[in-house]
């Protein structure tokens, strides 16, 4: 009986020792596992921080590249706009110079003709009168009335006639320079003239009338006329119409200008590109600030 009791006690003591040993091993493994979790969390945090730094660095580099490309495109676009503006101004200057030279030549021709006519008149007025014949004296002695002497004929040269085309063109120029929107119908009614120079002057005068004007009913009436002229068979007429469309601050002219950019004539294409760039500049310009309210008494 004592032996059995001793065996049981020994087994219990052995089981207790085994339990304590296993518990110690389990605690040690648990601590190691917790430490591994902490190390893993630290490594994860470091990797996340590195990933965030890398993302920020890539975003910064990409933004710098975008800014550089945008600046390059803006500079190139501005350079093209400036070149088109300079070329358009040069063309206008050449046209003005050609018109001035033509006008000066006409003035010199008229002055020379006036001087020639004046010299003829002076020559006729300075010619000595013819001596009277004896027949009138005898007639006076006999009591008869002397016959009337015919005055020498004077050749009156009429002034050079002004062609109807030149007169109409001058009137269209004056109407365009007046700046009065009420003159738009008087100019637009000649848009279907047979002479292409008249149609070109109509386009130029309409552009002068609507230049720097706010969009209104009168300005909108100009757009269909200029659109029709932008399809004209003559390139100078189309070019003048496109340049005048660039003076209209309305989005309705954009499709017309885009179509004109595909024109077969290079001057029309350049004028359309210049007008579109000018319209974009107008659209990006900030609206005028309202006037300050008056002080209350």
C-alpha cells in the first residue's frame, strides 16, 4: 500500500514538474512570438515610411516635368502668337504703304493735270486780241450797227471723272472709320458687290465698326455677313473677313475661324490662327471690376 502511494505521489510530482517545464517553454515561445511581432511591425512601419517618401518623390518629379512641359508649350505658343501678330502687322503696314503710294500717285497725277489746265488758261488769257477789220468802221460811218464779234472759243476741259467703284470704296472707308454701329446696314448691303475690292473693303469696314465692341444685336448681325465673305472666291476678301471676325468677341466666330484655318491660301490660314489666338486672349482676360459704391451721406 505504501509503495503504491509512493508511486502515485511520484507520478504527481513528475507530472507537476513536466507541467512547469512545459509552461516555462510556452511562456518563452510566447515572448519570442511577441518580440517577433514587434520587430515585424517596426519593419512594416519603416517600409511604409519609405514607400510614402518614394511616392512623394515620384509625385514631385512628375509635377516638375509637367510644369516644365507646360512652360515650354506656353512659351512656344506665345512665340507663335507673337510671330503671327508681327507678320499680320507687317502685312497691314505693307497694304497701308501700297495704298498710300497709290493715293500719292493719283494726287500727283491730278496736280499735274491741274497745272496743265492752268497753264492753258493762262496762255489763252494772255493772247493779244485780233485787230478789228475796216468793215466795222465803214458800217459805223454809214450809221449801221457793227456786227458782233464772236469771242474765241475756249476749250473747257472737264475734271477727270471719278469711277463709281472708287467713290463707293471711299464712302465705305469713311463709314468704317466713323465707328458708328448705325452704319453697319449701309456697309453690309454691298457685301454681294461684283467688284472684289468692294467686298474686301466691306469686310474691313465691318471689322472697324465692331472693333472693341461688346457683343450685342448690332454686332451679331455682322457675323453672318463676315461668314459669307470668309467663303468668297477671292483670297484677299476671305483674309479681310477672317481678320474682321477676330474683332468680334463672340464664341459664334470660333467654328468659322476653325474652318478658315483649313483654307487653301496661307494668308487666310495665318489670319485665322491669329484671330483664334486673339479670341483666347480676350476670353482669358479677367472681367472688369465693378465701380465702387458711392458713399452714403
